[in-house]
């Protein structure tokens, strides 16, 4: 395990405020379950389909149509709970959340209020090398998504697309343990990473498959500590919810703005109203959407169309046995087994595909050297070309071959970069390319010495300067490398330069 320090960040200072204020943030992450079918019907969940083409009779609320639970969606929720070290409830139940929504034809949402499928868990949020914050998970419940209203196709009417209606969502609710904008973004980043490792949500925020509601309040110093002691929310300020955030950058900006807005109200002698707000990224401000409803406003009651959901512990254990190695575990192993820094291990484990690629390159090789080439050369080039690791033109075997040639001193670091470019753009087997194109580095000390002697003979003034100032010896190294086309063994060149200059 990594040696982590758990810390509570210092209270965030809001510029321009009369007093010191602390931020208190809770998150509700809505994660679309990775499933081919919806929560209560067999309709497809394919993104980008023709409007209203992925709609079963039950999704459209046709008379007499009854929901049937999708077992795989339940399994995915359990898998998520296990990945977050949460309590799995062997008995849960579905409730009707009653409200009018134009793109939810039945007039209510089937959700879980009283008996969610997953209880309390936790997530470790990375706040820097060796530093993590523990955020408590209150619950995870399953619910159906609503459809989509389209308002920009006609000036006089709106359209409704029911393709998302009934798609399974996991609502992952945190405790108000997050203390700043950066930590909120880091929390969603870590949650997305874990869900993608588990395979329970693809984490595509652009498509709306992962989005967050952010609850923000401000309070005076020490109020949060009193809340932690008593679990009495009365110690915290009035919260406002910012709906449907699907960008880490916008999450931070919205929290910053909302905190300043609330502080300005309170310091002016006003009172913050509990409400739901939307963030406008163009104006960088939040605006009121509606007053914040409480649970009783939705008139929750047990869904009469669905029996309580009962699962067996053996089934949960079977799911637990199939869990993959999760990011924190993998990062700790990379540090331990390959001798990587925590930072490098974090970069390599950010995505499961990147971690798998690195492991394939590093197997049986120098882990640090492999990490350097994956992170600096491959990731850098992929980012430049706006490509994903799964679309890499260089396979792990090819990059491993380049690492082998460097380790064997067949090629120098400079030649290796030229070789990487050839493999990236043209393909081919690295060792064969080196052989066919004469790219082997010169290790013959006689040839290197002859080149150095000629340079020394041609530059007597530079020799005298280097003998007075040893730092100037690097000029001779560069000249030898230039005269040999970068093929001379750098180590051998350095040793000969030191010897010849009497250093």
C-alpha cells in the first residue's frame, strides 16, 4: 500500500470577503449504468440513435405495461458498491418519485429513497503525491433516467426524445465532506476512474453518461468540525444545488462563483435561499432554476409494480471475486514492483488501458525506463495528435523493443527518439529498422577517439578554455556526437573527453 497522509485542507480564503469562510460541498454523481438494455425494459441504450427509436412500450408509459427489473443493472450497482468499499443491502426496494416532467411520460420516476441497494462506503481522493482525502459515500441507489426535451428546432414548439427514458442510473451520493473546488473536481475524476476500471459506467461526460449535482454552502470556521462531532446539519450554511455539471473545469468555476455569491448575501445581512441553480459557462455565473424540493414534496411511496429486491450473499460474493485491480491498488503495485515515483504511477494508472499498455511494455524490462518512454514519448506524441492509447500506432511490443535496444546500448537516447518516430509513422520491428538503416551507436572507442583527437587538434583555444573551466568540456562531447551523426556512445565520449583534457 502507498504511504498516504489523510488531511483536511485549510479553509479556502475568498478574496474580498469581510470574514473567513469555509466551503462545504456534497456531490450527487449520476452515472449511467453500462448496460445494453434499460433498467425496466429491453430497449436499447445505444447513444446517438434516431430520436424515439429506443423506446419500449413501458418506457412510453403505455396502459397496462409493467416494469421488469434488469438483473444486469442490479449486478453493476453491486459491483460499484463493492468497488467503493460500501455496504451492500441484501434487501432493497423501489419507490415512485412523483413529479411532472414532459420527457417522463409516466409522470413519476422509479427510484430508491427508503431502501437503496448500496449503503455507506468511501472514496480516497488524490490531492497530491502522498496526500489523499477520504470522502464518505452515503448511498448508491438505482433509478431510471428521464428523456430529453429539444427546444431549438422550432420557434413555436418543443420536441421530446424518449431514447434516454428508462436508462439505468446509479446516483452516488456523498456526505458533505468536500472542502473546495479543486477537491470537488478531483472527487469526480477519481469516481469516474473507479467506475471505468469496474466497467460499470463508461464515464463519458460529453454524452451525459456521467454528470454531477453539486451542493454548495458556506459557513464560518469551526462550524464543520461541530457538524462532524454532532452530524447536525444545522451547523452548516444553507445549501444550494447546481444541477447537471458535466465538466471538471465548470464544476470548479461554478463552485467558486456560488461561494462568492452566498458570502456576499450573508455579509450584506441577507439569507441564502435553498434552491436549485444552473451554471452558465458563458457568463460564468449560476442562476436560479427553481426552489429546492424536499423529499416530501415528491410524495414518495413504494412502487406498487415492483416487489422488494432481495439478493443472496453468495451472489454478492461471486461478484466480489470478479472485481479487477482498482486504481489505488494498481498504483501501489507499480510503485512497489517497478520502482516508479507515485506521480508516474498515477499518470500510468489514470486509465485502465494505459496501465495495461505500460505493464506489457515493462514486463521483464527496466520499469523506470519503460515508464519514461510510455509517459514522455508515447503519451506526449498521442496528445499532440489527439489520439487515444487504444489507437496508438506503436504497440507495446514495438515500444518494448526500443527499450531493449536502449538497455543493450545498441542505440543511444537520441537515436532511440529517431527510431520511435520511424516506428510511429511507418511501423516496423525496431531491431530490424536499426540494422537495415545503420542506426547502431558507435561503441568502437578507437573510432570515437580518432574523431575527438581531430576536434581537439582543430580547436586549441577551446581546449585551453575547457582546462580552465571543466564545464566547457561538454562542447567537445557535442562536437563528437555531431561528427558521428549522433551514433557515438555518450558514455564512452564523456570518458574520453575527460581523459584527453586531463580532468
